[in-house]
C-alpha cells in the first residue's frame, strides 16, 4: 500500500521514456494510452495449466514464450487458486470474492451466485477502458453478457466445434453419440489427438489470430484485453509439430502413484473427468504406456498454447505497446498427471491448488525475478487496480501484491486459502510457509470429520498425512485457528 504511489510514478516515467524513445517511427502506437495516463491490461488465462513450465524450473516442458514473459516480469512460485475447478477459480479471481461468497463454490454462473457482482472487467469498463474477451475467461457464457465493450469471441475449432480433427477421433465421437443419444457429456472421443494441421485449425490458434487483430484495433485507446486459451484442458489435442518436441520414451510417469499415507477418503478423487474419454479404464490405475502417452499429450498442448501466447506477445511488442501494458498470465488451477495415483484437478492438494502466475508491469523494479511469497488468485483484482492506478472496490477480499514486483523477498502474507466441496462436505485448506493443513467438515458444522497435515520441509510431494501424530498437535491447532479466520462458512 505504502509503495503504490511511488510505483505508479515509476512506471509513468518509464512509459514516458519509452514513448519519447519510440515516437519518431510510431506516432500512433503508444501515443494515446500514455497521453490518457492509463496502462493497458493484457489478461491471459490458460485452462488447467499446472506450473510445471520452463520458467518454473521444469526444463522438460518447452515453453519459450512464457519463459520470455517471466524474464521481463515476475514468476510467482507459490500462487494458489481458491478452488481447483474451472468455474469457481475463475469466478473468484474475476469477482474478487472467495468461493464462500454467495456459494460460488456450487459452480453456477457468477451472476447467479452474486447478482450485484462488480467483476474486474466491469470495473475497468467503468473507468474508461475498452474491455474485450476472447476464448475461455468466464466458465459460463451467461457471465459474458455484462462488463464487456463488445460481444465475446469464441472460435469454433475442430469438427463441429468439439475439438477433434483426425478421422479416427471424429468416428469415435459419432459412434459415442449414436450409442448414447441422451448422454449428458456428448461427443466423448479419445483423451488426446495428434493432427498434422496448422495452429489455427484448433480454437486456440484462432483465438490468438483474433487477439492479434484486437491489439491492432485497440492500440490507440486504453484496453483490457482478456484472452483465454483452452489447452492444456482435456482432450489433449494439439498439432503434430508440438508433439514432435518430445520423445515419449523419455517421459517418466509420476514416481508417487499412490494416495498419500493416511489421507482421508474425501481428500481423494476417482478422476471421473478423464475416465469418460475413450480408451481410459473405468476403474483402477492407467497402464504406464498410456500414462506416458497422456503426459506427452499434455506437454504438447502446453507447448502449443505457449506458441499462441508468443504470437500475442510478439504483436504487443511490434505495436510498441509493451512499455504501457500490464501483462498477467494465470492458469486457473494445477493438475495431476498420475501423482498420488490420480489425474485431473478437484482436490486441495498442492498439485491442484498451486498454479501458474506470471506478471509483467511497466516500471517494476525487479524484472526477471521470482518470488516465493504466498499469493492468492483473489489478490489479482486489487493488484491490477493498483498497477493501473484505479481505486480498489470495497468488496475485494484479496490484497494487492503490487509491492512484490519491486521487492520480491519482502515479508508477505502468512497464509493462502483454498477449499473444495464434496457434496455437503467442505475441505478447508490453508498453505503456510512450511505446511499445508486441511479440515473436512459438513458445511456450517463445527465438528471436523478428518484432518490432513503435510510438512513441506520433510515431504514436499505431500505423500504422508501427519495430522494425527502427537508431536504435531500444536501445529494442527494453530492452523485450525487460521482456517476459522479464513473462511466465512466455518462457525466461529
Ligand atoms: Ca480449468
């Protein structure tokens, strides 16, 4: 808070310097936004992107463009979503509320849970920005009807829009539809596909095409451009050239393919989201060759989306907009690729709650740095307000992490909160410097059904729940108090 005015002056100065430096060749590019004093926002969401990327130290995953963004911005190494599922994570980040507000955790449209919401895009629209949404930003299309300057853009990539292009996959989808005319999940084809097609044969390539067009149209006015990429969400379909970046025989399946020792049943899932796809066993673990295939496919999708992000960042640079544009890139939650014997998201484990967060802001004092500070996705809204110089609406439940962009090692939040429901049971989880602690209880009741404690210093992969061990009693009590402070639905 204290550093915010200085911060703004800093990047105003940087923007002006950049304008002066670049003015002769590009009179129209950076002129109007700087003259209005407004920073643009490029807001990139990537579906199901776990933070195993080059810039997170996972060089086995090829992500040169996200790495480039990280090199000029900041890597948030411990950023947590509020609920590891598409809708609630997105609605929380975009609204500035935690999922308890209006029972966002029930996963309906944001405006159904919170009819008077003032989401991030609406706030920027109210402050004179042109707000544009491309691809998957909100989970529910009905949430796109307000707060945007123009109609949402959704590309239809792939056969009848279901995302498959290969004849084999299309045949499987048709066969499924004929056999299951009343199925709730239509068109369940294979879990992945490798097609020798150009990038924009699929919808994310078309979204990048559209984002490039929009940057050209928007360059002379303040904009909030939201671009949401679908991959690496299932099915893992990507052009062949991204599959060819990896050798399947080099891929090792997870080395902890078992549930954490002493984990309660509610903590686990049977990863039904993946099991619905063709060729995936209805129960039990995946054979190693199939696990390797899916990890390969997931990585191909990550590299494919990374390339689309690169095209958008390139255009931002070409138009000389970078010096006046805040870029934030986030994955809506993590993902398990066989760790704990599970796949997909839908839990409170570190692998699902920890996600990707990269931020680049004009004038930040520590470009290329990383921070281990605990941050939450509910902090993104107030941060963007600070960075753009907008007032922060009173309802926001997060705190701006703008000061970390100048001083990544400073003292910061002591706890990050996430939650996950199982019917009427809620798992309330808190991550502190060293521990992850979770309580499972019926919503609105005091009694705790089950507890989990993972000691990240001794057990970074969360392979052993040590909540019931006597020597941890004080740690459990202290974290239980933190949960009561963090969640509205836990009785005081
Ligand atoms: Ca998602």
